C-alpha cells in the first residue's frame, strides 16, 4: 500500500486477526420446562467461557445479572411470582470483547400454594412491611424496621427454623421478645430492649426506619402474633 507520496513500505507487513468465540450458555436454573419453582427464585446461568455481563429479559423487564465468578451469573427478580403460573425467561451474556451469546429461552412453572399454607412476604425497601398469607388470602400486614445499607437482609426465599419467646444478645447487652430465625444472618424479633428489659427509645421512636441491625424488627404485639401463628418450616420471601 503506497503512502500519499507514492513511497512503498520496504517490506510487507502481515497481520493475523482472530475474532472472539461467541459465548455459550451451557446451564440454566431452572432448567427449561421445570415445574414446582418457588415464587421468588434466584435464576442462575453457567457459561462455557468467561463472560463479563449477563442480562435476563423477564416480564418485559431487563435485569442485569450479578457475577458470581467469570462463568456464573445470578439474577434476582423485581417482584414475587404468582403460584401455578408458566413464565418465560430469556438470558444473554457478553464476553469481554463485546461478543454476545445467542439468547437462551426457558419456560418454567411456579409451585402451587395450598389453601391452608401460611407463608410470609417481607418488603425490604424504604416502605418496609411484612405480609402474612394463608394460601392466596392476606391474613395480616405489619410494619417493621429492617437493616440499613450496612446491615441489609439477605434477599431470597428461606424457611423458618429456631424460635423462642425471647433472646439475649450478651455482646451488646440487649435482647428482644419473640424471635423466629429465618437464616443464619436474619430473624424476626420484637423491639430491642436493654439489659433491664426496657425498650430502647431509639428503636421505638424511629420504628419503621432503617436500623443498624440485621434482623426484621416488629412491634412486640406483632412479633408475638407471628410467633404464635407460624411454625418451623414456614416459607419467607424477602425482596425489594
């Protein structure tokens, strides 16, 4: 190739360009045509080669995935799904070069909620609240306080286990009535009390606002109702 002056390179210069391979989604959770999927599932994908970004198209929304490592991404939905309903999810990933995968489409059916089943929904946002259902019927709505940005509750679907009519946090010289363990990092509880079992004023006066605790804090009468009307194994869905 001559320059503008007409001069030629003294020797030929050869370049080899190699295009990136198209990334491939190898595994999805749930798998295509899965049944009995929970009402707030963590959707996940695995790829055959490293990727930097992934997207989920679901109910006319595009959700960006959370990278667990270069081969795995996780997606949290924006709302709880309806029971016994067929949903479609479309995944696509992007390699560091910008190369996009072929979209992968799956369909799945959510679990049935029996008429007598009690389950709990927690809204972990700036208008935090707890809804308790029996089947599809709303039994009770309760205000709550949840952790601030440094003490966020773990989003997802959990099942209650340990319960008690009170507990003591010796490290902080405080405690509360009526606790229900949701996960290793989170539980329902009544208002926080000091070593003399008096309610700490800051938690009462600012009830409903974010707190520097990881639990879901209810008024004592609501914490007692939840303690008396649920049993270990109750499904709890925590979402924004």
